[in-house]
């Protein structure tokens, strides 16, 4: 297996912890977004050649990632986790629509894999709940933002660690002003542990895997492999919240894994 696909699979699995950490935390969306990117950026900067010039150069990606993260966290807070997960998982379809702007054109294989994967996401979260309209719309916006981010990131030629730390630090700069509006929220032990989980798993492992693999793997494939997120979330819910998976969840998870295997092979 291509090492970049292996890295993306690990990253996709790590994304499954994000919604759980967010739900457990009592901090505001702005605080979670700022601290996860600022601390992760500082950690990676020790191993890269990040500079103020690089941060400014890649600030457009930092802005997209910041907006995606803020909208995703808000959607988790304002609608059900099920709705937020399903709607954010529409990102592969947006990538397919945006692929005309890159050298990575769609094939029938990617379209089929996207459809199979999304059907799997729906089944994992079946039966769907209506949720709240505003939160659902925000989740779709979040999916579009990460699709734009992934699509155009594939055109960047830069050292992976430098690019990652630059994007993370610029994202923290864009989210910092929101702290004055939303504040920190409730900072307790659970919130701190949840924040650390967000930093080390879906951020340092998950988002870094996307940046490192960009340009080496089609953006369509990156987003399809990212559909491993709801599978992981369902497995964690079983162990953490004792939620026994239904037949729909088992079938849906199998379809998602099938879609990932399809694009990897």
C-alpha cells in the first residue's frame, strides 16, 4: 500500500475522535479552535522552517481551515452529532465538483466510491434525526470549506512540516479574535483533557496527514478515506457510551470500508 494512503487511513481514524472530544468539552468553539491549532502549530514549528513570511503566504489555507473548524464545532453544538457527521461527510461530493480546478480529474471509480461511502455514512447514522435547520446548514458549509481547502492544497509544493505548522499557526490567528466574542467557556479537567485529545489526535495526526498527502494523493481520495470518521466514532461510542451498533451501522461501516479499499487499491 502507498505510504500516503496508509497515513490517510490513520488520519481518518483519528478524525473519529473529534466529535466526541468536542461534545465532552465545555469550552467555546472559538477556544477549542484557537488552542488546538496554536498549540499544534507550536509543536510542529520545532521541527520545521516556519517563519512569519510562510505563515502569511499560506494564510488563505489557514483561513479555510479555521472557518471549517469553527463551523464544524458550532454544528456539533447546534444540531445532533448524527446530523453534523452525515452532512460534513458530503465533502467528497464537493471535491468532485471542484476537481475541474485541479489536475486530478474525476474517474468513474471515484464517483462510485463517493456514492458507496456516503450511503455507508447514512446507514451508520440511521435512522436520521431532523436536528436543527441552522445547525444542519452550518454543517454543509463546513463540508464545502474543507472540500475547497483539500482541493487547492493539492497544488502547493512545500515542505510538509513547514506547510503544516504555517497553516496551523495562521488558523489560530484567524480564530483568536473570536475569543473576545465567545470567551473561553468552562475550563475544567474534562475540557482540558478533551482539548489535549483534539490537539494530538484529529489535529496533529488527522489534519497533518491531509497536508502531508496533498499533491501525492487525489483530493477525492483524501475525502473518501476521511469517511472513516463516522466508523471510528461509532466504535468509540460502543466502548465509551456502551452504544451497541445496529445492523444498519454494521452494514454502513462495511460500505465505508469497502469504498476506502476501492480507492486505495
